[in-house]
C-alpha cells in the first residue's frame, strides 16, 4: 500500500467516513494481494534545549480479511501483531497498551526524560 494510509489513517475512507469505512478501503486496496504485512508507527518529537529528538515506536504485523474482537478502535479488529495469534481488538487493553506503537514510543520518550532528570 506504499505507506498508506499513513498520517491519514483516521480519514482514509474519505471525509465523513468512519473506522468501518476505513477498514473496507484497506481491504479493497489489498484485494488479490498475498502480502498483507503492515505496521503501526508513532513518532514523538520533543525539543530538549537546542536539540530535537525523535522517539519512534513500530509494531509490525498482518492485516486479516475479517474483523475479530470487540476491543480497541480503528484498525485494531483487522491487525494481528507479530508473535500473536489475536488481533489488537482481541488482545485487550493491558496487552495492547504494553506492545503498541504508541506505548513503545512513549516508553522511549519517558526513558529520555528520566535520564535528563538524573543529569
């Protein structure tokens, strides 16, 4: 999908569309393709004095062609992270919030803040 939906993930299906529409557009884009590898990515940028630092969290996985699970939001029901057999929507908040792209980026950011606090 060449980076799509990217930063437009919330409105990928178009203006006025919802998560369901976004999921269906992803499925349409992947129709007939055998490679359904995907990733979620978060980047936090922060300024520390004269230095700007970036903290990136990536979780890789696969898109599936059925919705599974009642938890989460957005693409969670169709995304299975690597190393798991369940979608983000099935894993529950405790697991998802430990392994998600947002959690990984936030952990790196907090680690940097703690190191700065110690210096």
